[in-house]
């Protein structure tokens, strides 16, 4: 059945060729040719003038599965290709992503076993190419070529955004992960800092990535939990992923942009980010350490904000049910009663100086030998790894997560063997029951983090040293610049986006080694401030030439508020109000971005 042919152009040689039927149509037939980059689909028609070819780029494909007909006597085998191409919108500008499933019927042999072997060969070849396994016409394509399936720990905040994260898991995220043959364990968070605690104790070697379905705040917890581990240097390298289910989805906006996609919000952004997650390309990401007057140290991947931005973020909490629209309402309220804050801002400009940039139909067949999706009510934890079916997870600190339940998806890969099942369970340190108290020593001798009235006190100050900073009670180094003034806002940002549709740093990248420091001085009119934020949607705020706005790329900064009361946020999370300083640590973390692409600087 599989004819192999050679072609001269690189990447164009045909690895597999075959003729198959279609599904659900019983009469249509196709000739398929698979190359390293594309699947060529030629419809077989009696008249040559009706010649119809389509080319599916493998860059748009997330997975391929073999399937079996539910009609008992059928000897045909099937394979389905799941792709998510970007298509022009019918109305409006730009492109939007659509799910496309193409199912082919292998029916040239009399026995199911022979047809299944061919379907399996095609699915394996496609999955190998998606995973970056080199194939040629000479390769003997067997499942042994396939790398182990990815295992992701998926952390879902049911409180994030409008509280729809679990709904999105059902409708987009879990089906797409299953199509991409990615295994996952899903945990719903129960409270603030739950994930932060979890990160300190889990066995990271069991996961290929930690992915959050929430806003930026939950990833902030993940990053800081990892940095509180004694093995922080290794732990922080685990690939991190973000699926935008919150109200502030800045990092998701940045990931979407870095992949070259149009700026989108809501479900379109979620679809893009889930697609990118399935492609699982890793890019290094800068982190910034932030130290406060009380000696707390935290790690930030997004921003430090004081004044207008942090006021809007925190004061709009009460409109949380509105999703990201809460920021629009919050902005209007805060503009109406514009505040200014006195303070001192010091910074270390980059050596390059102030480099100013102006400014389906559903298929009724099911996976080989596996049950259809069991629509069980979702539990607090879900796994498709076939693991932890018993009540065998002992969570510390009286967590109420008790068990994980297996949900077999329609196309789920084979369940693990009992041995694998055991080893992929959460590896929490076994703590004897009764000793689960906040201030007890952990078995490894570490003192766990504690909560005090004024917030979270990290167990230890870990992480790389801040070699650019003087202690907060000493003057800043001589080569720093200091501005003392009345400010409307100070914003230090190290991603391109401040929100999914706030394109704050059009020339930035996830690892440009820069803190982009913005400040707006008192005196700006309300109208000019609104104009700035409206322009930020398209990233054209530098073109406003607003004399009150200053932008400077820096490596480190210190903020000393002199106004008694105010709000400071790190990655959208409120921290103690008072002096702080921060320094950039280039490429400390790794982010799942999906596409390796560095944007050229905007002129
Ligand atoms: P959003 O963008 O909607 O603000 P975030 O991811 O920033 O979403 O999360 C908001 C806050 O919710 C964060 O402070 C996070 O720590 C907290 N959080 C996480 N899980 C829970 C939970 N189960 N219940 C309440 N708050 C939670
Ligand atoms: Mg948030």
C-alpha cells in the first residue's frame, strides 16, 4: 500500500503515500502523500479537470489518532488528523483559528489487523514529525520511534476571571491535549497560595511542564513556589505554560504575540495558547527579583506597578464577574478621581543607554479498544494518566484534595501499566498524619513558609544574588539615575503585554534582558491619560508624544513611595506597600511558547 518515492527539494520527499477512503463519506477517495512538512491530500475524481488538492501544513497539526468503527463487522481502520489552521475571518480583520478533523478510512485489506497496521503507521509517522523525529524514505516507521508522551501538571483556578476555567477545560483544553496525545493531571486550586505550597513539595521529575489555567496571578504563585525550593536553580527550569482563563492575561497575550499571531482576547486567545502548548516549544524567560522593605523577596515574570495601574487592578476586584471588562470600568472610575503619588524612583539604565523607540461534525467512532468519554462530574483533580485512582494522595496542610479520578477521553492513549501508574502519582513527601501544621519542620529539615497577618513570609530567601543592588537602607549605586516627583503611575514591565489587549512594549520579547520602566508624572490631563491607554491597545502609545510619559529600559530599579497610602502590585498581585527594589535575572525560567521566533525590533 505504501509507495515510497523520492523528490529532490529538501523536506519535499514523500515519506508515505497511500490511497484511502474518507469518513463519513463512503464514496470519496483520496491519495495522500506525507512529506516532512506537509500532508498532500488529492481527491480522486473520475474527471481530471475536477482535480482537487489540498495541502495541510504540519505546523497547523497537533495530533493524529487511529480509530475503529463501532460497526462490529467492519474491517476498515481509520486515522484522524487534528489541525487548527488560521483562517480569514468572514467579518472583520485578521485571522481566527478553527478546529479541523480529517478522517481517512484504510480499507484496502481484508482483515482489520492489516488495515489497522497501515493506519497506525500513518499516525506514528505524523506524530514523529510533530515531535521532531527525523524521518526519511528509508525509515522503518514503528511506534518505537515515538518519544514518550508529554506529561503536564495542569493547575486550574476556579476563581480566576469570571470563574469559567473548568468550563474552558471541558470545551477546549482537555480535548485538545488528548488530541495532541499529551497526558495531564489536573488540579483545581482551593485557595490562594495553594499552588505555591504545592510547588515547594512535588516531585518535578515526573512532569514535562507545569501549566496554569487562570490569569497571571496563579503563575506568580507557581514561580514563587518553585523559587522557594532548595533545588530552585533546577526547579525553575521546568517549562511553564499559561492558558488564559483569568481577567488579567498579560503573559498569554505576550506568548500569542511572540508567535506572530494577531492580538486576540477571550476564547480566541485561549485557543491560540492551547494550540501553542500542544506544540510544546520552549523559550527562556527573564525573571525579576523584587525585594521589599520588610525583607521579603519574590520573583516576577511580568510587572511591578504603583499608582494608576495597580489601583485599577486591585480596586476593580469587585467587578471580577465582568472578566477583563473589569479593567475598563476600573480605569474609568480611577480617571474620574485621578490620584498622584509622591516618591523617589531610581534606576540603572541599560549600558546601551536610553534606546528610545518611539516612542465537526462529531465522529461516531471511538478510539481503539477504549471507552468513550465518560461524562463524570469533574472532580477537584482529574488525570488521564490512569493514575492515583485510589485515595492515595496525602496532601499536606489538611488540603481537601483527596483523590484523582481517571477520565478516559474518546481518543485517549493507552492507560499506563500498574508500575507506571504508581510512579506517576504525585510524589508528596510522606508526612505522618497529625503533623500537618503550618509551622512544623518539614521532613527535610526546612522550615515551611508561614502566614502572618500582613501576608506570606517565604521560608527562606533563595534564588540568584542581586549583584546590581545595594541594601535598601543604603543609597543606590552612583551610576544610577534618581527622579523625585509626583507620579500618576510607575510601571516596570518585562513582557510585551500588560493585559491581553494592552500592548505596552511593542519592541519587547520574552527574554530581551530588559526591564521596561515607564512613569507618568503628575500634570497629565485625564484625556491624555485615557488616550495613552486607548493607544496602548494597538501599541501606538509612544506615538502620542506625551511629555508626561517617560520610558527607559533598565536592568534594576528602586521605588521609594513617600505618599503614606497606596497599592503596589507584582504580576497583578498586591504586595506590602513601601519601598522596594528589583533586578532582572536573564533567562532564569523557561516558558512554553509554541513557536521559536524572536521578533525584530520595531523601528
Ligand atoms: P485573575 O486574572 O482573574 O485575577 P489570577 O490567576 O490572577 O486570575 O488569580 C487571582 C487570584 O486568585 C490570585 O491571587 C490567586 O492566588 C488566587 N487564587 C488561586 N486559587 C484560588 C481559589 N481556589 N480561590 C480563591 N482564590 C484563588
Ligand atoms: Mg490577577
